[in-house]
């Protein structure tokens, strides 16, 4: 979600006490199209809590790699600021208040008792900069995800869950640990406009218009990889539906296909259920 720039200062030069020059903004008033400082702070808190919830859910569903990998969230405004995890904390330790605000280079822009890892933001900053729709970028190193990322054929349409990503996932060849800025252009080219990227020999990545959307995409991308690895381990011949069926299913799951029924509320209901889960098992994520 995008917010307009914060309201600027009230112009000086009123002609008399209580009078306001033509075109000036009265003290305490908010210009049309702007947001108040209070509204901006409330929106940042909402985004902090949503991102902290995603960190806790990634931990709950066992998609973490100790203190490594990141989930980043764009903040509204022209400053190009983002929220990211404090380097060194487990995902189960993340709260709304200890997320660190950084710039596009991965440097902290506000005092924080926690360190940040600018090198770990190389992948995220490239995608945030190139994709205005990528408000959240989520990256994992799971066993199943890394297994599929190591397969030449990549993600196969073996199950309804994997068909969500049929022709909708990019692939990026491994170049070593992602610490070099010149890799960013190739990362951006490889994800294109897709909602997901498989980093070969490395892991998985999803983007979303919100942290909730990026999480739900990653949840099902991870499930698709688990199903694929399990099916392959069975040793029997695999059944792959025709391409036109896979494409139709992908369009159905995106709400883009003609069908007798639609389930437009499914993901909102799923996210609400995830928040109820956290309220039961880890309510301190909001702190």
C-alpha cells in the first residue's frame, strides 16, 4: 500500500494573528492528499505488526535457517525506507518494535540497539527498487525448496498447489553467495513480473503487495516443493497434467478464469486464521 508524502510545514508569513495567506495551509490542517504524522505512525505500526507476524509464522512452519535469510517490507513515503529483521535474532524473537528501519542500501536510518546486515539486503533491495508492486520480499532456505532449486527441471506441476506457479515463477542461476551488487540486474531480469523466484542451488523467494500475500505465496510454494520431493522419492512414474490444464488452474487460483464459482475471500480468511493462531501461541509479536 502506498501513502502520499507527509504533510509539510505550515508556510510562515501570516498577515495577522489567526489570518492565513491565500494558498497557505492553516496550522494543524492537513493538505488534501497528504497524511498526518499520526496517520503515518499508525500505518508504520500496522506494517511492523504484519511483518513481525510473518516472521513468527515462518518460524512456526519451520521455514527458517537459524538467523539467516530476510523478509523485508517497504514503508510508505518518498524516502525508500524498509523494515527488516535485526541481524542475529531468531525469527521467533522478532517483534514489531525490534524490526530495523533501513534505506535502499541496507543502512539503518534510525537508532537501533540491533545490528543490520547490508550484504543480506542485496537481493531484496534489487527487487524492491525494480518492482513497485513488491512491497514485501520473502526469502527462504528450506530443505524442500533447496532440493527443487537443485533440480534441472525446477518446479513441476505435480499438484494443484504447484500449479499456482505454473509459468509464474522465474529462475536465477547460482553465482555464489549474493554479496555483489552487479548480480542485482540479473536477479531483476530473472524474476521479471513473476510473484516468485527459484534461486538455483540456493532457495526460494516470493514477493507480495503485502507481507501477508508474500507469506501465503511462500507457504504454498514451499508445500509444492515438499510434494514434489516426496512424489519423486516414491520412485513411481509421475503424472503431469496437460499444459492447458495447468495454465487454467493457475488462472483459477489467481481469480482470472471463468468458473461457475469464485472464492474471492479465501486468502483474506486464511490470513485472518494465521493471525488468530499467533494470538494464541505468540501474542508478543505485536510488541
